[in-house]
C-alpha cells in the first residue's frame, strides 16, 4: 500500500483537490442548513413560514449564494490550493485568472445575467478542469520568466500585477474563444460538454453501491497499513460532492432525491472517522484495563 499512497500523494492536484473541498465545508454546511430551513415540511412549519416571507427569502438566499454557485467557490479555492502546492511565490495570483476563465467559458446574457445552471453542481468538473489548466499555464509563463519586468522601487503588489499581465493576455482570450466556439456546437456550452462526457458518466458509475463499498474498503485498508484514508478519497470526493449538490437541489425543488451515496453518507458509515473507531474509543474508555489505552481513549 505504501508505494500506492506515495504515488497518490505525489499528485499535487489531487492533494489540492482534497484541501480545496475541505476548505469549502463551511460554505456547504451553511447552504445545506439554509436549504433545510427553507423547504423542510414538518408539521405546520411550511404554513408558518408562508406567513413570514422575509424569513423564507433569507433561508433561500443562504442556499442560492452558497450551493447554487458552488462551482464558483471551487474555482477560487482549488486554484489557490493548487498554486500553493506547485510552489507559487504568490498563489493568490491564480484565483482571479481561474475565475475569469470559468466565467468566460460560461454562456452569458451580455450585461444582464449568468446562467446559474453552470455555476452550481453541473459545472463542478468544469471548475476543476479550468483550475488545473489555468494554474498550469500560469506556471509555464512564470517558470520561463515570460513576464513584464518592472524597475526597482516599484511596490511589490504593483510588480506582481504586471508580472502576470502577459499570461493574462494569453489565457483569458483563449478561454473566451473556446467558450464562444463551444456555444456553436450542439452541446451549447463548454460546461455542457464536460458534464455530458465526463461528469455524468462518472457519477452514474461512482454513486453506486459496489463502487462506494470499494471506496470504503480501500480507505480502511489504507488506515490498517498506517496510511491515512484520505489518500484514497482524493479521487472520489468530487463525485460525492457533485451528488450531494444534486441531492440538495432536488430537495429544494421538492423532487425525489436522486442518490443514496453522497458526501454526508460517510457520517453514518464512519462513526469516529476511518475504521469507525468511535466504538473502539468508547470501549477503551469504559472497559480497558491498560493505563495507556485509557489515556488514549480520554484524548480521543
């Protein structure tokens, strides 16, 4: 297992993906509770909520400004995490370019609107691909010093702005051109191409019982060998995240929930983390005779 784990951990994008998704947990949780409080139908709650439209609007706004534009947050967090993994001196340079490229690839109603459809779960894999490509392109230019040099004495933040000027004039027009060309196809947009060819097939296979069992077995096998199970989850977390966003969207639309296995399902499977160690902790706390085990249990 050791060589396999090392190989996975050497893939900087997968590690950045894990960190980026974890950083988005507060956004997901706030949006999920907003969705729940806006649409849950228990007793006379919905009737009561109908008499308090401002409160209903507040809950729905929480959902729309978090989950409905989830892919926007992914682009920002993931591009930053990936630039950091690649050793950028200023990784904060990456998110503006990645976000601009993502928007340029999105069909827009000029001066009026962005389609929310591709800013949420449907655009998740597009967001990941854009983050990867943009950060890699930036690194290509910076490593070869294809930048504008500023004279000594110029403030650091001004210098850094000009340093990425040339990459910006290459990356963003290309993204815009690809976006326009994709709109001429039968798919209608770059995001729909990625969704149809990559995201939908992966979800149809990944969110099934056999694959989920395999995923949990590999994570626990890794823990048994002394390797943290998150090493195995890096490739699977985007599929779970997409499923979870679809689940919440369906709940908000009062439709049948499309999936059983989504990200939060792990809270039921892995009580106490990988290995479901909560039971072991409780057992050691109450029944262990070993002083060392009791001490470990108290800390846990």
